[in-house]
């Protein structure tokens, strides 16, 4: 199924160059619906599909008119086959256009999720660096008092500096992800947004998996496309007359066999994608539930640690570190929930898998 959110974000880095221009400040809210609408309008592939359908419709009108007045059987047979092929091609392109729009929505949602996760991660990184700086100040005093070695202190300083450098890489990753989003929407590449990703995770629950697979097969546009190819091949066989056709019966039978194999492979592919998606959701639900339990365990420690701090038994920074771990775990739970919500949306719309 889809890659993890962090992996998805860095894949955008691989295909998008860093803009020399500085990103603009956030000026507007951007919902998934708004982004998808802009992306559809900006999609060359979708426009090309629509143009092709229009061209085919014009060609169909001409062929139908010719078939009504054609008196030669061989030419009429050829016209009828062309008409059926164009009708099948139109149905396929319409199906492909629908699937492309649905997949575009999933892509936008995944990109939103990756950016939000990275932005939240950057906020947590800044908080972590603040805690580290406080620990570094303590370590400096301990070093000056001779309680730790120069090596230990220098190692701590070096690790802190490395994490500061990594923060800059995270910021650049966010900038590049926004470039990808704006490029998808056909907007200025320097724009930034307050992204609104309104998805809520609800457990998949008990489902009839084989029933879901069969429904996916019955509704899948790819199956309709392949069935159209089979229908054309069968039609050519039923209309075949060796006195009027240059095709041999053997070649027409091979074409039908190839179309039927394509139909079978498509069916098997749907089954495989559905099973893989289902198993991935179940695995990630276990991770999510474990993350929730870990968060609850951390939260249970907070009142105890707060009281210990009040009694002077632990340092303030120890209490702050616990609060930071809770914030980290809250973000882990949130991001896993968003990822699962999108996975389930895809599972229930199998054409996007």
C-alpha cells in the first residue's frame, strides 16, 4: 500500500528541486477539496483525456453516419468494429479520468499529512533543542566543577550541534513539499498555507473481506476496461467472414485469449492489492493501539512526577522532559491516526490502491 508519511515526504524531495525564492508567509487556509479542485484544473493528463474523449465522439459520429449509408459488407464490418473499439476506448478513458481524480485526492491528502507531520515535528524539534540547551548549560557547569570529563562535555556539545543542523534539513524538506503541492495545483511555488486535513480515524472493524474483494472487482474501472477488450475481441469473432476479412480465425482467437488473460490478471491484481491493504491496516491498527497505551502510561506518570518535583526530589528539567515525551507521543498517535484514516479511505475506494 502507500508508503509511510515520512517516506512519502522525502520522495517529493527526490523529484523536486529546492526553490531559490524564500517561501511566503501563510496567507490562507487550504482544504483538501480546494487543493484537489486546483490540481484537477492544472492536470495536463486529465485535460488530455477529456480532449481525447471529445475527439473520439466526433470520430464516432462520422463512423456511425458512414455505417448507415455503407452498402459493402466488408467495409460495413470494418466500420462496425471501429465503432465498437472507439466506444470501448471512450468508456476506458472516462473510467481512467474518474480513477485519476480519485487518486489525485489521495495524493493531496497524503501530501497534506506529510507536511503537517513534518511541521509538527519541527515544532517538537525546537522544543527538544531547547531542553538540550538547558541540559548543556548544566553539563557546562558540571564540567567546570570537574564532575564530568572534557570528552563527555564535548560529545554532548557535538551531538547538540548535529541536531541543530538536522533541523535545517527538516525545514528544507517542508519547503520542498510545499513546492510539490503548489506545482500540483498550478500555483506560485513559494506559497504556504494553513493546511486543513479533516480526516478522523475510525477502526475498520469486522468486515467480510472476500465480500469486499468481490465488490471491488465488480466495480473496478480496470475490470470494465479489460472486459471491454474481451467484448471487442468476441465481437470480431462473431462478425468474422473469411471471404471479407484479412484476419484469420486463428489470429482472432489469439486476440481473444490475450484479452481474457488481461482480464484474469486484472482480477488477480485487485485481489492482491485489497489483501495487502487490509493486512497493512490491521498491522497499523496494532501500532496505533500500542501507541495509545504508551501515551496513557506517560500521562499517568505526570501527576506523580509533578508531585516529586514539588517535593524537590526531581529537577524541573526532568519534569519538562516527561512533558516533552508526552507531546511527542501525542503527535505519534495523531499522525498514525491520520495515516490509518487515509488507508481506510483507500481500502473503501479500491480503485485508488
